[in-house]
C-alpha cells in the first residue's frame, strides 16, 4: 500500500478527522458514480479522492468551535 503524506493536504486544516471523513465521502461518491456507469476503476476510490483533495478540486468546511 502506498503511503501518501497528508501534511500537504492538511495544511490550513484544523483536524485530520475532518480530512479523513471528507476523503471517505468523496471516495464513496467516486465508487458509486463508477458503479452507475459500469466503469472499472484502475485506482482505488480512496486514492482518487486523495488526488482530488490534493489538487484542491474539493474543499472542506470546518465550523468554528468555541471550546
């Protein structure tokens, strides 16, 4: 399994948790879209989702917390 450094993607973010959730949701979207179209993916949906976030195609919105 290829390890991808998340520090580049995490820059400016508050939590790794929100990044992981965002990637998981995007990966699910990619997998569902491919299934509907009957496409076979060469890469895993998770790797494709990570690439989307690295390329800034998707943005995470993290609410301000008053803790």
